[in-house]
């Protein structure tokens, strides 16, 4: 065996050792270092939570109280049909005060449970009037009935009425309390 062959053999053994021994060890060390850093971060966050446990408990209790207050402000879904009639009357009264016409009001779904404490009702409402009255009606709806959310809104010029009239169609989602539901 010549010196060149011996040198090439030593280089090949060295490269094989690097490829199959050193490189896996370095990868394993990097993996262990990454896991250690993640674990250290989790420990630090846990220590912070423990150090502020009383503040976390107070914030949790405050959130529960606010949730209960919000739920109590919602209408009760003890009798869905009666509730739909009452809500439709309340919405219609509120919207008519704004000098607009209600062309359509349909309940799309019955009560659909969302949580143990809350269900939702969906309604399609189509209004007609001038743009200012429609905007004021929507604003009044948002202010006076915070448990009503707009799922979709569509505004277009009225095809049936003359003048500066528009049609506003929206899908409403009304949050209601489940009878006897927990929080």
C-alpha cells in the first residue's frame, strides 16, 4: 500500500467517523439543548404563574363574574317560540322608531346550543329606507341589544321604492340564556 492510498484510507475512515459517529452525537446534543431550552421556558412561565397566583385567581374570578353579568343580560330561552315573538316585537319596535320599513323578518333557526349557558337564534331581517335612517337603525340595534350580533350585512339600492331608498339585509345571531344552564 502506497503512502497516497494510506492517506486516502485514513481520510475515508475519518470522514466515515464524522458522518456516522460525530454528526449523530452533535445532532443529539442539539436536540437535547433545544428540549432543555423549551423546558426551561416552561419552568419560567410556571414560576411566574405561581408567583402571581393570587392575581391570576382574582382575574379568573373577575372573568367569571363578568361572564355571569353578560349572561344575565341576555333573554332567557325557557320557551323558544314565545321568546322569538318577544324578540321580534322588540327588534321591530326598535327599528320602526328609526323611520324605516321592515320588509322581511324570518327566524332562520331555532335555539342552537353554543355552551351550557348560551344558545343562539338566527334571524334574517330586510329593511328599507334612506341610508341615514338605516345607519341609525343599525347603530341603535347595536347599542340597545348588545346580545344581538350581525353575521352578515348587505346594502343595495332599493328596486321597489323610488327616491334615495336602500335595502339593508342582515343575518342576526341572538344570544340567549339556556334555562338552568351553568356558566
